[in-house]
């Protein structure tokens, strides 16, 4: 996700900014830019593409020279395409105030319309530009006061860095629900979205908390609360190396990415749902008339994305009444798939570079299908060959075992199902309002599950020596069982199999004994009693049962004490809620077995060869 770097001191800011941006490249980005405060003006260079494209553009600028104040940014596009104009920094009307921003301003349309009425001129498609203009609106010679006033109007998440040509001795930053740190140096100070950007220059940092504003000069740091009152902050010393720092203090990237899931869902909600329930799927490139003509849908994916696709089948068929087939990409093109005139293919891939999925998509297009992709990486090969693209914007996922990309893919499939159903006239307003309300509650529910991770960790310690695992689920949570088993296989190397619970009597029950752990996904649902019957059969055969159940379910305790409770939600959303404890269970078992969690043997993050 986007990166921020800022510098004020005695040194030349430009090389420090560029080095900081390089250190933030792992976060993923599609454009980058810098702003230097020099000679009572702001010098800005920004380019879509990679840092090298920015550096090449800087080489052609003879007017930059030495500047002791500057900000830099690497952008992961959310509002607006990855273009030079949409790249950061953004400025106000006079080009006297520049801003870099991580996060999403949820009420930017409202602010932008108001500022336009007051005469402000906007140049980009981004939500971030409103921040510069809002500060300009309140600027009367004191940048600090203008920032304090402006951020009171911002809803959403942000980490921002601000400079002004009128106050070249000052660098201001503020934060709400988006990471920001201050680097403390000698006759120089820094801001950054993540520690690696500044670790080369200082190991002393101040962690900025929500609602705080920081005013930096080369020899002083002032931290204010949202009311402008000065507060004291502790200076911490970083003891990590660069590799560890990129994990934001987590032991592994996988654990970090599990914890990022509430934020990823919040971002999808804020960027894709406007007002109380209006769904915006920019990039789908299907008119209402085209949606009504869809005859059938084929979902193509591999691995974890395939499991997301299986959940998508349940959702799309339920809400849109369109028949859906889910195909493993690697098998699709080796048979003669039936593609009708109005067939739509939904391709799902985190990286957008999965060779099998790319090949399957090209086969489908050659037969006349319309392709819509759900992808995380902007500008990937899959995005370029698709007719429509729905970006998940989950940020870079470094751990090989996919976690946050999976929940982001599920989220997009929920919204796509609701969107198509609405366009077809099949989703009543009352039902839609209920569904969106439940959907919006998911980030908070996932946070509650993450708070219980120590209990899951203890559970993992009791089960790490089992020779194999069986995961059982029904209906919407059969794919969850598959995904839970895959996570365990990928990172702990324990044989694990996911199965629809209703099929247990048709073979798998022969495997159950006291040496096999059985994970049963049994949240409150219409098929709960059937799931309980399966659990009874397992217990009768001495199977060691772990149950994922809904909070308040006391009846389930008669089968086992090994229960992971999850908050109650409508059963429709249980795949998102139920998968998080399974991710944590797999993670802690792998850690206790001393496995390489982030880079398991024989696996690559993106499979780019067939």
C-alpha cells in the first residue's frame, strides 16, 4: 500500500526521499513523486510507474538543486487511475501547499463539491487532493492552525505529510487509522509510513497515534492532540533490522497480513459503498443491459482464489439466479469448455500473473466470453487482458500463504453478487440495506476474533503432533473447509483434507480415529443441526474435534472443549468470519513446528509458469 517519506534538516532532501521510497517498494505501488521546498516555491516531480521512472524524470530537472525540506510518496491507486496527474504530492490552487496521503477520505466528494463552489480548481481524480485545498481554505499565514482545522472535516483514514512554500522551515504530519512514525535525528527529523524508509538515518522514532498532529523543524518536534494541545511523546529505539522492520513488528509477514484483514475490508467498504448502501464497482465495464443478458458465469482461479470462487458460486446463484460453474484454471483449457454468446468469465488472481489463469482467460476470450477479473495488482497481465477489472487494493501480500487477499476476494464477490442482482431487479431495497449493514460490521467482527488469538495459539500447541487433519464444512462453509486445509498443508506440511460434511459417510469417515484431528466449521446457520449430526458421528469414532462455533452456543460444548468461538453474524457472511481462526490455527501450528511460515518449501507467491 502507499508509502510516505518526509525530511527536514541540513542535508539535501532529495537523495533521502528517493532512498526512502526505495525502502518502501515492498509495499507495492503504481506511481511515485517528490516535492522539494526551495527558493520560496515548491518543486514537484511525479510519475506513474516505478521509482526508476521518477528518477529518470528528476535527472531532466535542472531546477531542483539542494533543498533541505521535502516529502515523497509511492501510490497504490484507489481513487483515480495510476497516472502522472493522480500521483502524489498534490497541491492547492496556488501550488503553495503540497500534501502526500495514505488512506481513503470517505467524504471527499462532499468536501470537493463544497470547495468547487467556493472557487477551488481540482486537477486530479483522487480523494487526496481535497486535503491540500481544504488546508488552503483555512490558511491565513499559519500552516499549523490550518491543518488542525482541516483535518476535523476529514472522514476515513489518513496519514498525511504537508509542506508550504510560505513556511520552508516546517514539516507537518497527521494521522488517523493509517500508520505514521517520526524519525528523530540530530539537526534533522523525518516522517515515514513505515520504519524501513528512515532506518538508514536514525533508529530513534516516535509512534504517532490516531488524532495527533506533528510539527517538525530541523531541531525540534512538537506533537499536538486534535485540539492543538501539546502532548509529550516517548522516543523509542528501534532494535530490528530492515527485514524485521518491514513486518511492522510482527514475527512473520503472514501474521501481519492476517491482522491487516479488518483494515482491508474497511478500505473496500469505504471505497466501494457510498452512502448507506450504494455499491460502486468502477471498472466492471458492463452496462445494466449487458448484465441482464448474461446467460451463465464461469469462475476461473487457482489455489486459494479457487476457494473464493466456490463461495462466489453460492452467492451469485443465490442472488442473481444466473448458473455458475467454477473451474480450476489449469484444467479449463485442456477440455472443450462451453462458451455461449453471453457467457461472462470471472477470473480471480491476487498477483494477476498466474500463468494457468492467464492461459484460461485467453482461451475463454478466444471463444467469445467477456472477462471480468478480480485482482490485487494494478497493471498486471490479467488486468490488461480483461474486459473489466475489479481491484481489491489489499496491498502487497508478501507471505506465500494467502490470507488478506482471500478475504478481499470474498468481499468483492459479495459486492459483485449484490450489484448484479440489483441491476437485474432481484434485490429489494430493504434486503439490500440489511446485507450492506451486515457487510459493514465485518471489520469489527474480525478485530474481535484477532483479540482471541492467544486461545487459538494454545489450541495449536495441543494439536501440532497429529499426523493428519480433516476439515469439514457445509453449504457456504464447504469452501472454508478447503481453504483451512490448504493453509495447514502449505505452511506446516501436515496432510490435511477439506470435505463437504455431508459426504463424510461416503468415504472419509473410514479415516477417523484418535490419531486424526477433525476441524468442524459449525456457525449458527440453517444447516447447523446437520453439522451437529456429523460432529456426533466423529465423536463416536474417537475423532479429536476442534469446532468453530458462534458465540453463545453452549450446546456444542457437550462434544469437546476445543472450541473457537466467533461473533454472531448473518450466516451469509460466515465464510469471511470463519476463515480467520483457521488461518491463525495453521499459522501457530506451523510456528510451533519451526516451519518457514512466510516462505514454505517448494512454493512461490505467484505461479508464473505452467
